[in-house]
C-alpha cells in the first residue's frame, strides 16, 4: 500500500513549485547564456575549481551549484547563516574519508558566504587549497568586499544577472502547463496581465515568481467568501473556479503594490522624481516618492544610497551635516532592516528636502576633472614632495616647504600647484555662498584675497 513516502503524487504536492521546476541540466538554466558556456567548460576539466557565484536572489545560484556537483561530487548544501566552523570541520573529515575510500570528491555549497566572518572563511582556505573540498559560495553582495582576498584569489568569480520579465513570463507559462513538474493547467486559465504583473513584480527573482504563481493557483481553487468578492470588476473571477485573475494576484501578494518595475523605466522614473523633489525643496513630494519605493518593495539600501548622492551633489557644503545624516541613515537601515528602518529613511528625505541647496561641490569636481584632462600628469613641485630618504633630500625634495601649522592662524601663502599652473592657477572651486558655504568663502577670501569670490546671485 502506498504511503506518504511512496506516493509520487503526494510527494509532488508537498514539494514547492519552485523546487519542482529546477533545471535538470545546464542547458535548461534561464537567462545566463554566457555563464552556461563558461560552466560547461569548467565541468570538462579534470577537477572543478572553487567558484564564487555572485548575483541577486532567485537567479539560479543554488541550482547551478547542484548541477556542477552532478554525479562526480557529493553535494553538501549549507547556509552561512546557520552553519559554523565546527560543522565545516566535521564535513572536511568526512570529505577526506570519502576521497580515500570512494575516490569521490566533495562539493561544499555555502549559501550567503558573505555572512561568514574572516576567521570562518580562513578555516576553508587550506582545504580548498588541498583539493579536499570544492567550494561553491553564493552571495548577493560584492565578493570583492565580502570574501577574503586569499579565498577569492583561489576561486573563480562568476556573475549572474536577474531574469528579464520576458524570461520570467516564459518560465511561468512553462510552470503553468508542465504536466510532470508544474501545475498541469491550461495557459487559458491565467490572465495575460497576471503573467506580466508577476514577472515585473518579481524583479528578476525566479523563485519569487514561481512561489507567487503557486499561491495564486491555490487561492484560485479555494472557495471564496462573499467578502472576498467585493470590489470585483465585471468579468473578474474570485469564486474558486480555478481562473487566476488580477484579483487573485492582489490577494496573493497581500495588497503590496504591483506596478513598480525595480529594473525598468518606472524604477528610474521614480528615483528621478525623488531626486528632483529633494532638489526642489519639497518635503511632501520627497516623502511621497520615498513611500512609493519602499511600499513597493524597493531595497531601502538603494534608496539611501541615492540620497547620499543627493546630499553631496545638491546640498554639499551648504549643509555638510546632510552627508553625515545620510551616512547615519545607511547604518540605521543596515541595523534595522525593513520595515523598522522606514522612519529613518523618511527622516532623511525630509532633512534633505529642507536643507539649503548648492551644487557647488558637484561643479567644483567637474572643474577639477576637466583641469586634469586638459593639462595631463604634470610633475609635483619639489618643495611639496615628501623626502623620507637621504637621496630624496639631496635631490631637494621638500626643500623650502613652509609648514603651515608653525605660522599665525595656521596659514601661510605658498604654491601648491605644478609649476606650469603656478602663475595663474585655474579656478576650480565654484561654491554658491549658500548656507554654510558663505562662511567657508569668507575664510578663503581672508587667506587668498579675490582669488576666491562668488558672483552675487540674482
């Protein structure tokens, strides 16, 4: 008699759709054609190198690790969130015995490898070098900053991208109609606008898209109450007849906004609107656009990153505290996460919108870039070169340098420009004299005279 453990239909029902739809070969991996070509080449080598897979959620990192293991390697999946050094060392001993007794390698898949600290990552290093383990690490963070340089140098870093909306739609349709692994339904049972909305809302995350489709499938087959039918437009079904409509999707995502494409035009339109509201000193509009993004599922770290740019580009030295406030908000977002960090992000939006505005830093930097491009790599004058050795001193490095701290007020006029520019230094600083910039310009005029001046604004 079949049991829960032998009945394939029951096992299939209890396995999530996203798991059932995993590719069974590299050729089935969506959206990564160049990467797949590279991976095929790696699998043909005598020994698989250690690899760091870097990409956003739901782009196929775990699936690729499984496929790389194949029949050649024992596949050991772990998450850096839950596993520690003790467990890793235990697996190393098992891998050693496996290689000696079975002549079989071990592939250790470490999801979220960036969560391992330096000491934990160092534990892996000798075993990766010795070939005891093939390490495949997965991370959503830049491995240049999150993975030890020693471990990084011994691994291939492969970058994955999120799936495009049309690729997600193809995947959803395949999952909808696949009789063996999918939902086994007709494509006519799901509205086109639902496919489009899920593929946009998923923002490249295949797992999220498939999970959402599965929730919609379950809701569409469930009996609906009268209260759930309220607000339905004519022709929309919410009666448990199996059809997947926008109303079903709205319920599946618990009312979260659907019409926000994190990777498409609307994403950039909204961040542009926030930037212009801050620049235009309208805190109400800045709050509105901030809420539009956060309530639609945008990563608050992205929002704050753009606000840090605004603090230096549009406010700058008119209120230097704007950049300090923005950096503090970044820390709050990292510490709290959503939704607890939303007030901190809102506070920053209000502060930036209300701060005095000046693009003086932005314009000054543009002027500096232009001067470097125009004049090239001019030599540093001898008197402001450092002279740590006797030979440099004999070559007059540092000769005649005036140490400003020894002069009254901590200032002494001197030349800090390449010789070619010393007679007529280019004017790069372009402050507007707004907010705290006014005091800075007054100090500079006191030191340097009319070289630092600001045009009267109309």
